[in-house]
C-alpha cells in the first residue's frame, strides 16, 4: 500500500472485520444496552455484566474473523464429534436445574448444546463439500442422520428451544445444498400428519405453551400473563413510544424476563412503532449482508456455512419478536445482540466472525 492509502484501509488486514456488518452489530448492541439499562434497573450489576458480555462477544467475533474458512473446514468433524460426546455425557451424568438436565460441571456449569449451533452447520457444510456436489438421496439421508443425533440428545434434556435452533441450523445447510422442493413439500405434509404424535410426546409445560399461544386470554393472570403483559407494553408504546426510561410496564416490573427473552417489549414501549421499524430494518440489513457474503464465497463449504449462519440470525430474530408479539409460541430464544446473557451473545458473535472470515477469503 502506498502512502495515500486511507488509514482505515491499512488497518483492515489487521482488524479482519467486515465494516458494514460490524457497524450493524454495533448499533444493535448499543440499542440493546440502552434498553437493558432501563429494563434492569432493579437488577444491580446486570448492565455492567452485559458490558463485559458485549466486549467478550466482540473479541470472539474478531478472533473468528481471523480464522480462514479452510481451517474451520478441517476442524468441523472433530468439533461435531466433541459436541455429540459432550451431549452424551450430559445425558449420562449432567447437572439438573429446574427439571432440565442441560449442563456439565467442568470447573463451572457448561451447556454443550450451545456449541452445536455452530458445530452442526459446520459439520454439514463440510459433509456436502466432501460429497462434491452429489445430490443422491443417500447423501441427504446421511446428512439427516448427522442432524438427528444431536437434535435428539438436546430434545431429551429437555431443551426444546435449543433443539429447534440446532435443527434449523442443520436444515438450512441441507436445503442450500440442493434438497428438492418436492422433498420439502413431502416433509411438510409428513410433519403436519405427525402433529398428533408430536403432541403426545411433548412435556406438559410444552403443551401449555402452545395452548397459551393459541389463547393467551384464557388465563391472563396465570399462564398467559407473560405474553399478555408483553403485548400490552408494545401497544402502550404507540407510534413514538413513551421515551427512554419512561416505560411503565417494564419499569414497574409487569413484564417477566424483561431483560432477556422479552426485552423487545420494553424497547417497543419506550421507542414505539417507529423504533420497532428501525430495529427490524437493522436486522434486515444484517441478514442481507450475511446473504451477500455467503453468495460471494469462493468454496461450497463457505457458501453453505455462511448461508446457514445468516438464516440462523433470521431465525433468532423472527422467533423472539414473533413470540413477544404473540405470533409464535413462547420459547427460550433471545433477541440477537440485544437480550441480556453471555452464552448466546458469544455464539452469535462467533457466527458473525465466521461470516467476516468468509468475506475476507473472498477478497483475497
């Protein structure tokens, strides 16, 4: 580079980040911190902990952006194998909390299912890359078996929300690899036919969530309290919102989980419909940038992995906002780069870092 090269361009090989994606993520994190400051007024120290989580996620993002996709491909199968082994260990001697066995105690409580959100699409992207474009039914059956093993182990914990996210991550890779739309239609029909069987297999609390979704007003002060209060907060925000720190539903504690899964209702109450539209626009830009990076990838592995990670970002945002608005049943899915919590934030940071690494490779 000559002396006339702008300073930020000279830093780009060192920073290894994608400017547009980093800017969008930074805006989402900033808005999330503002909302969390308001939502967690009665939780001392939570805002400071989230600041630490944000910095950790940014470091993870930068670290992942510096890893070439070829290195990820080499480690995809070992990482998947390690994840399945850890999930099996959870099944055998995991730590149980609130009726769910999801953790291993390794110095501290560790949730192996979180790593499968990245390891699963990596494994399937590697699998289809090695298959060298083959589209025979045997390839897709083998991929489905690779996907079913960790999903089944996670569902057994039980952790329905994480199981669905891991299932979605793998399913996106399979679809992007060229699964026939006829097969997708057949799977949809089979899925609809299997609803009665699935209903019998659900735990009582899972059935109750579905029933509450269908009619939250049936028990507004009990099972439907959470979603009723969230929708009340969104409605009370009006067009422009009540203003930062001035929301009543969130500040007075009417919204359960207001700093985690239901933080969007606090944001909508304080910043209104216009604020919600801006937030949706940011997520749309993030997803569009991810798809643009995936489309420009130089290898099949990178295209499949980049596309799956991007669609996972969409799934997180759609399910979280959808459940708060009463469009989908309530499940434990955080709002990307917004909700309080370090594990999901770190996982999403890794995902965006991988996308940045793919972008860096395509520019090389």
